[in-house]
C-alpha cells in the first residue's frame, strides 16, 4: 500500500492502492497500473477516483483528477461525526461511530484514508464483508453521505428535537 499526501491548493490526496495488471503478449508480459486515490479538503468534502495507465504516475494523476471532480459534502461535528452510521456498497459494509476527542482514527487503511481526507480526527470504524479497498472506499463515502446534523433534521422535519 502506498500513501501520499499533497497539500497543494488545500486538497489532501491519499493513494489507497496501486494494482498491477499483466497482459501476456507475443514478446512477454505487458504491465499496466490502476490507482485508487481519495481526495478531500480536510473540512467536510471528500471524493474518490480510479485511474488506469501504462505507468504509475499517469494512473495516479488520472485518479486524482477524478477524485477532485467527484467530491461530495459531508456533515461533520467538530472533529467527529454527528451520529453512528452504516454504509454498504456491494459486499462491503462499513460501520462508523463517533468518538470522544483524543481517540484518533481507529480504522483500516482504506477507511482511514477517507476519514483523514474529509477531516475527521476522532472516529471508531468496523468493516465487514469484502476487504477490497475500492468497495470499502465506496461504502465509507456512502455512509458519510447519510450523515445529518441535528439542526438539519430539525429544519427538514419542522420540529425541535430535545
């Protein structure tokens, strides 16, 4: 697993996984590379991208471009999330639970990359099912998209929650 952080233009980019694929041709094996990248602004926005090319740097560049285009807004509460939430994508299931300040990010590699890119500093996570980093990243972002702040819920329902 390769990991990279770039702070150019306030965007945090994390390379979650680089896969190598081999195609057997007449002269031997021809390799190509696929990169999974998570990008976020560290302040409630996160996206993911998947890029493929014949070399590693172009595949990472393509993935970063796609990640920046696919960013979504996430409701955060200080350094954690407002409430527990579960996200699913395919065979991957991710449970995210808010944690008290000082806990840190308790997560596996793929889920950790998403949490750090979005700007979460205290969270407990557990992943079930598929260990595939691509599906884990998608499941984590699906979970984060479900988050709602108390004020948003009150406004949408037209009631006051005690």
